[in-house]
């Protein structure tokens, strides 16, 4: 038996409008959430046209000319900027004229695997074995409005199409559950003296990869309680009879990072000579959504973990892109520099309790955010609907959104006294490698000499 997709009713009208406006075909993404029992589609978003298509108001005449790279890039941008925890690109769609219908499934199959491959490259977490790996390929005939939905298993490159049900439902995500938390970040990433080229992006990603494992091993308190993975999130919550409210039920989550990995993991201290470091410090606002059909704690916590990991990684990626645009691709190595990472903001989905996300730098105007939502998600946004999640207070010290990169490598003119101190520490470490106290003291000395801080006001 194939999977069943429950689809927000408004999506039907959106797809119907696209079929009358854009010919001979249009492609797009299906956004939602999957669970072991059923899948939910809450948004469909068309692929933004390229500049030449905007000018001519036409699409290529053959599906063989579908721009796979352009569609994949759009999907990556949507996932990295716009989707909070719990929301995924669950598939792709094509609306095509009857003449192109025969080629539609082949085009959809290629797109599904291409999009999934791009996600796999950039994410810092691994899907669990039991996770749903089927993705939807939706084909719609622009003339007859006939819908054909099939799925492909993205873990199996040789998988064949399986039939799936496509069912519209009103107010599908009007009362989904939200999990909110603020995570304090203080990540120190050393830059080895033996490295000839201190590539900021590469070193940052390596450091975030190690940090992501700490998040995976953390303890999560939901409304102050540790809950068993297989219990329902709503267990013990009072239900409002006859309630049709679209407001979100929000759960406050605290993240407790473990100081050690337990007795089964033995840790060995390593001392390395460094010429500098990258420090990420601040507080990030994280949010995840889960469906309201008896969601398990395990599903909810997993969605929030991934949002925590993604939001910091995505902000760094956005910063690197901004540096390349403003300073050129040659800007790979840095002397002493300080950069503020972008703030997170949220925008409501019409008719839903779910909010989509984006990021903005301090000098970006609301108009730029509004343009991005139109381009990326085909959604008009009013300025008053843009909710900044992390406030910056220019007078008082605030932990919100003061994320920075401060890189300061060791200069060549280190004085003799410091050099002798470094040599003495190195010798002590070689003689007493197994003495934790000595190692800790040595690391402290190294930090005082070599570190350059990524700090928060």
C-alpha cells in the first residue's frame, strides 16, 4: 500500500491558478512534514522564473530543457532560509500540457534525486534508519486537471515509482504544535599552525560538525519535564472541546548539553599548536513544528534538534555568501575581523498556525525581506507580519543575535618572553601527557597567547 498525502485545501486552488497562467509547464516544490503514519503537505511553491523568462514571459517548450540546477538551487535556498524545524521539501510537482505528460514522470524522478542530493551535501545530521525516505512526484495535466501522485525512495537510486494518494483537507495545519527554545552558543574552533591555508568556511563547518554531535546528545526538557521518547507530546495536556482556534500551542523547551558523554566513551585530551581560532558566541532562537495527530516526543525533539543545528550552520553560510558578494571570492583568509551573523525572523503562513523563517542583516530593509518571500515562496508579506525573533539592544548588553566571527592569527613579532613560555609549556606537555591538570593548565596558557575571540557584547 502506498503513502497517503493529506494536503492543505488552499494548495488545490494555487495549483489550479498556476495551470492557467503558466504554459507549457511549470515546476515547483511541495513543503510539509512526514510521519510514520501519514504525510502532510502545507505549501506548494512554484520555481521562480529566471530573468530571461521574466522578460519574455515564456517557459521552455520541452521538459528535456528543465533546468535541474536552477530548481535544485531554489530548493536549497528554501530549506536553508525559510523552513523551521519539522518542515521539509517532501517532493516536487510539474503542471504540464497533455503533449508533455509522457515525459513528466522522468523529469520528476530526476528532480527528486537531484534535490535530495543537494540536501545531503549540506546538512550536519544524518537521517535515522526508521525515517520516511519516500518523496512525492506530483504530475498535473493543465488541460484535464488530472492528478497523478507517485513516490520514490530517495535512499535507493534504483527505486521505482509507487502509487500514492493525494487528499485535500481544510485547516490542515491550523492547530499544529510549536516547540520554542533559545540556545546559548559558545563554540571555539582552533586553527592549526600547521595549516597553510586558514579557510574560514571549511574550518567553521568542521567546528559546527563537532558541535552538532553535542546537540544530538543533549537532554531536552519540555515545559520543564523530561519525557519518554514514545510518549505523546500532548499527554497530560487538557483538550479544549469544540475548539477551532488556529493559534499555536507552544511548548517551552530547555536544552541541557551534557558535560561528558558517559562512561562508555573515553575522552583523550589533545594539545595542538594553533595560530588562531574562530569563536561563535551568542544566543539563537530555535523553533520546530509538529502535526497534531498524536505526535510522539521523539518526533518533536528530533525536529527541534535539527532546527538548532541548521539555524547556526545556515547563518554562517549566509555570512560567507555575503562576504563573497561584497569582498570577492578571493576573500578566503582573514586577519582580524568581526562579523555579526544575521538575525532570525518569522512570517505566518496564511490560514495556518505555522510560521516560516528567514534571516536578515542589520542593514537590510523590510522591503528586501518581502521581495525574497515573493521570489522564494511566491508569498506576499506585509511589513507588520515580519516578526523579529532576536532583538538587538544597542544600549544594554543582550544575548540575542550578537553572533560574531573574530579571527586574529598570531603575528610574527611575538616577543621572546612569550616564545620561551610557549616552548616551556610544550616541553612539559611532552613529558607529562597523561596528567590532566598539567594539560588543562597548558591549554589555558595557549589560550591566553594564541586565541582570538569571537565574542558577544
